């Protein structure tokens, strides 16, 4: 029974160590941790009862713990390794002391302490101080054995449980923790919830004519909202598009866009402090400002988009204590459950939970809440759904097709294309369900009577069109065409068909908050001005790969007038398409309609002249990343 108790302690200790170091957390590892711990202690018990080599029995118990500790420290920052080594030395000393004691009294809390300290050593710097835990537990281990004084054994066990409880209390400022509390009570007033669904292309939505029912919650909102049929993003990727929403400026004006660089990722300028953002205007007017963000890299503080927000929650998930052997077993037996807590960004349900908590804490205060969901961004592994049945589809890995290096003119295999579309649609259904939960709360009761809801996207996605995959490349309609719905008190529902730019959200939100707008809003009933977009190479070096033959080593501008769309790049390329007759942009009219091309180019020249390029922000955003962060960004397609 003593060995069984020890095994239970070790197994539960492993899971508790993961609990205090992982975010989000779920006990998906518990069965594997517990089973392995029981096997370890069972083997040790067998050796101990045979008593031919008691040292071997103790080694069989100590080695797994040392392996666990080494796994936790393996990827820790260098600054933690010295502390970890000291903690390991203390732990070994504790083992030597405990060896002379009755295991249930001293060994169980000691093992638990070592496991917890191992997990904490591999966590973030805010918890590095907890490495004093093994040293503190040495005192517990020195207590008389249970066979001598049973009360000491009980006290040691209770002390270890108390330490677990204390260490589980959230640390102020720790990554992943979310505190929706109000620092200072803002003034009452209107509210705006700005929801950006990262990577959602308009063509994939059922209320925009897509044959599958992929967006029932948005379809319920559409008849009550003003729907813009031709909303256009200002760029084809996250950073410049969001910076335009927050400033009302084009990418060339605010400067937060890519530049030609050789780094594997992060070749982009941050949004400079000199620009006054939407959140800063709202905050300065006395209202609350908050953000709950899933895209923790390009929307993280390193790129300057947190300016003006009282609350800006954009952490990356923490993998916490990782034990390669046990993690591999968990991935084999519980892959779906493990994937939900080891995802490279926070999932829709976690974003919705935090957004609702923040809104609930505001009471009757006026506020601006920015909510960013990322679920339809790759990787896409949505829940099985009968509305998207498995068809004749094949993953890129199964087809041995490299999505990162698709040469121009090479078609995507049909089975791979079906896989990309189906995986995206399944994720969209999961996202829409959680979005519906947020919308149902925001539009209900007295909150709904004063709240404007805006739902849009920062860019779309390619599924092989134009020999392109993913996004952040070129400026075709698959990445520029985004949904845009605005609903709130006094807004008549309907549909608008003229092209509008997402940069017009800036004056629109200000007007809905009762603040002066310095440009026409989306609700004025007239066109908001020229609709143009830009793509600047490159935010990561993959775009400059010589195998592309310079295809992405260029800056691109598009200009939209009615159904006509002009492409122009800094290598002399020119194309004109009529989106009404040719929505897939297959027939270039630049030669046949040379006069039209000249008119559109003159308009683009005037647009560029009226929007001078901003000087560089001074210092590029620091792309230095931990191994855990790099793995997350590789999963997102942001790094090679």
C-alpha cells in the first residue's frame, strides 16, 4: 500500500505540475501520468522487496524524476538554467535524505515537491522564484519517519497539499492569466464591440451565397445588420490590416507593414507611437478600452497595436511541463483532447469566455472592446460535422505536396484542394458557434440597446486560386474580400454594394461612441472614398525565396472603382479586371482597355500622392523568440 500511495502521489504530482505551468489547462495527461507513475513505483517495490540490490531500487525511482526535471529544463531560457541546476541539486539532496526515511512519510511529499519544482523550472520567469520549493521541502523530509511519529507523516502530506494550493494561485502578470477587473470606473455611455475574425474570406459565408451552411450565427445577425457586400481589406495579412482599422490610415501612411529582410519571420515595422489609435481616442474620452486577442504574434505588444487599451490580453498559450515520453503516449491515446490544449493560439471558446467576462465587469460603463478570433487561420482541424462530410480529400502530407512552395502555374491537386476547403469550413462552423454565444449576450437586454456590434475580418485565404496558398501574398479578391456587418441602435438593416475600405471603421467607431469623426463613416450612405490596398514584401524571408523567381519580391498596389480593379507593382506589372464579369480575375483587360487602365492609374497616382508614405518606425519589432514560441509560429505558417 505504501508503494501504491507513492505512485498515486507521483502521478497526481505530474498532473499538478502541468496544471501550474500550462495555459490553457485540462487534465488530459492524468491517465498516462498516473499509469506510468504506478509502473515506476511498482517496479521499484518489486526490487525493494527482493532486496538483492536496494540501491538499484532507489535508482529506479530517482532516474525518472531526474529525466522529468531535465525535460522541463531542456528548453528553458539560460537565465533559468542556473536556478534549475540549484533546484536539482536540492532535489537530489532531498532524495538522499528521504532514502533513510519511511517512504510514505517523507518520500511522497518530497516526490511531489520535486515534480512541481521541475514543472516550474520550465515555466516562465515570473515563477522562477518558486524553485526554492525543493529547499523548503528538505525541512519536511527531515521530519521523523511515520513509523516513529505518525503525526509527522500526516503533517508532511498536508504541507505538500497546502503548497500545491498556494502555487496554483494566479501570479500577477503571468502569461495566460486574465483579470477582467475594472481599475477605475469609466463613465457610462455607448458601447462598441469590434470583432475581427482573422483569415475569414467572404466567399466562404452562407449569407454571402456560399452553398454550405457554414455561418448560421452570422446568418442570424445579417437581417438585423447593415451588410457591406464589397468590403475590402487594406492588405492581405494581419498587421497592416489591423493597423489601418485602428488608425484609419492606409498601410503606406501608418508604415506597419513588411519590408525586404532576410530573417525567417518578423520582417515588419511596428505601428509607431506617434499615431493616435482608435483605442487612444476612446480612452482619452473617458471610456473603457479592452482587447481579447488570439493572434498573439502580429497583434502582440511587440508590434504596437496595444496602444490605448486598458486591458490588452494577447498571450501565447503556455505548453508548460513537457515530458517527451509521456506526451507521446498521450498524443497516441488522446490526440484530440491533447490538441485542444496544445494549440498554437487560444481557441474560440477561450476567447469568448474572456470577452464575456470583460464585458460583465464593465457594468453600465461605456466601452470599446476589440475581440480577435483566429480559428480559421491554419492549422485547421475543426470538429467533425455532418454539414461538411469527408469527401475524396487528401491532406498535403498524404499527397506529398509542399504548400509552402507552389510555383506559379502549378495547379493544386483536386483532392488537396477539397481537404483545404473542408478543413476550413469545419473550423468556421466551430468559430461561428462561439461567435453566436458572444453575439447572443451582447445584443440582449439593456446592453444590446446601447451596443454597436461590428463583425469583419482582416483578410481572407487562398485555397490554390492563382497558384496561391494561405494569405499574405498578392492582392486578389480571395484575400481582400472580407465580410463586414454593422448592427446597433438606430442602424437600419440592409445591404450596401459599393466598395468600402476597412480603414473607414476608424471614423465609424468614433461616431458610434459619440466622438468626433475626422472622415466619412460607413453609415453616411455614400461612398467613403477611393478603395485601394497594398502589399509590401516581405514579413518573412520565404517571400524572397529565389525559387519563386521574384514573384513575391515586389510591392503591389490595387485600386478599385466600381467593378474595375487595377493591379500595379514596382516591377512594372499592370493588370485590369472587371470583377462583375470576371470575379475570379482570370481575364486581364489592361491591353484591350488601355484607356480604362490609364484612368485607373491616374486615380491610383492621385491616391498615393494624397497619402505620403510614413518614415520607417525606427526599429523593427524584435523577432527573438523562445523555442516554444517558434514552434507555435511554425504551426501558424509564420515561420519555416
